[in-house]
């Protein structure tokens, strides 16, 4: 069955190690769209952080963001699916993180383009400081009112947010994930994204039903497509549900060895070798 939808992770997949979109990847996306194939961005990034690239590429398929917790159209801001975290669970996540020396970031405003909220950056937490600085660069002129420091997340959280995140070194975030799993159990979903080369990791905590796979299923339903008509490409553990849901799952050559060895997945080149373009050329064009 022909591929009619291509779902692409961003960091470590579509974007190279410098965070840039290469000419070959851009050309492959253009060729696929010219052939009548839709292209969707599926990312752990916040919607506001992913939206500029979707607009730049002219994509009219909803952006699947926040690891599947929020799926919405980049141009119109029309929401396809929002899976919010219950406020009590969000408060518990913030408390557990604080007890283990981690600073929380709350993603909010599912109805609009997105809001990032925090109340503290611990001394020495360079990973979080760099992440916030990166977010400010990505959203540009809107940063002043879309990235907000508040006196207290405990007081701010009086409603259901999208998700809570923590950032830091790989080992530290793996330990925090284990503690979260032990203390919060199945009340939340934990997604760990590791970048060992730079010793940077993101721990996203979401509603138990949120995943990239769920977001991709929502987009496919809106497009009236079957799983067999979907190609998904990813590089990290938070991509697993998406890769498993799609009829054709492709793992980047720079992925963790445990993902490369999984049965049922195809493998392409690394993100610095235009692996996305190679996958599109092989399975679509």
C-alpha cells in the first residue's frame, strides 16, 4: 500500500546535529508533498517551539507536539487533540522533582500557541538555563510573554496543564525518572529523551494516555488514513509508540543501539547524513 503520510521527529531526526534542516531533507519533503504525500512533524518540543518550522515548510498537516499531548494546526491554531495532565498529578510531579533537587518546567496554554512556566533555576543547573535560553531564541519576539517565571508553581497550578518537564545530564535524569516511576506509578507517563554525545536529557511527564503514537493516530484519523499508509521516522525512546503505530517505522542511524536492533523497524542513515531524505526516497519516492 502506498505511503500517504510521512511523520517526522525533529531533533536527532529531521534536524542535523546543529539543529538545522539540510537542503537534501528539505528537497525530499518538497518532492513528497509534490507527489501528494502529506508530511507531519511529531516532536517532544512544545507546539510553539515546533510551529516556526512547520510554517516555514508550509505544512498543512497538524503538528504533533509535547510528545503527543497536543496536536494542532500550525497556521490556524485549530486543535485536533489535547490530552491534559490532571492538576493534582502535575502538582505531585513538581513536588517529587523538587524533593530530588530538580527544577520543573510547566507547559501550558493548549488553546493558544503555548506558554512555558517555571519558578526556579537552581545554582549549577546549566542544562535548564540553556534550555530556556534556547526556547527564547526559537520563539523570538514572543519570548517576553510566552516564557514566564512565576513566584511559585504550586500557586500557579490551579488548572490542568499540558505536561511537566525536567532537564539535566543523562544519568541524573535517568535517576529522576526511576524515582518518579517509584513514587507516582501509573498516574503519569514518563518519557526520557537522551542525547549522550552532549550529556543532555529531557524527562517529560505527561498524562498516561499521551504519546507520539496517540498523536499520530489522531492525525491519521483526521486525514482518513490507515496505519499501512503511514511512514514514521525517529531516533529516540519517545518515538517508540509512533514507530510501532505506523505501518512503516524507520529508525535513524544515530539512534540508541537498543532501538536499532528492534525487530520490525527499518534503519536509515544518521541525521548528519540526511537519513530522513534517504527514508523518503526509499519508501515514498
